[in-house]
C-alpha cells in the first residue's frame, strides 16, 4: 500500500450505515432496562451507568516507560473486551443504546500487585469485569468493569484516584 493510501486508510472515520437500534431491537433488553425507560417516561431520573477502568500507573514510569498511546490502547482493549463479554447484560445494552451519553471513569492503580488484588476482590464480590493481560508478556495492565450504576461498585473503587 502506498504512503498516500496508507494515510487515507488510517484517517477514515467509522460511520454507522443505518439507524441505531431502537427499543426491542436487541435481544438482551430486560426488566432493568425497561424499568429505567419507564422511570424516564414517568419523569423520574433514569439510572446513570458508568464504565470504570483501572489502569496501571507504574507502566508510564521507569523502568517500564510505556508511551501514553500504549496505555490508552490497553484501556481501550480492556473496555472493549468487558463490553463484548457482557454485551447481553441489561446494563450494557442500556449503556450502548445511547452512544452520546456514555460515561467512563479511568482510575489509576500504582502497580500490578494492586491491580491483581482488585481483580480478586471483584471476582469474590461477583462484580463483572475484565482483567486485560498484554500478550505475549502476560502483563496485567488494566481492569474494565461492565457498565454499572456507580452506587453498586463505588465501595470497591473509592481508594483509587483518577488517572493522571
């Protein structure tokens, strides 16, 4: 591929051909989504869903010194995997239904040990998540939760700061 074609290929934006799925168009719509929709119709505040990510801060520092783009890619991989794995959960369906209202919060874990301890805690508490492992090195880099109401997962994440 020529340099010009490669540049053009890289800069193309993805556009959806057709309307976004409407109510009832996804097989995963369940009582939680319908409850939120009914609350919205009645004037009550619908549940706000947030996808939390916890990314290792030490990877940006020596001795690792990963560039910012590599860290962003790790968070993207983890988020995409968590959404895919839990795509039929009513919270994920509702989260993906309104693309313009997605909320993500990226937190930082100081190191791999802390990240793995969080993964163990989430597993024990039955909190749906994805621990992303960079291959082939098998390095734990990021945890992404499926979308949750923040009240349901706050207690497990409150000790982590926003990623800087």
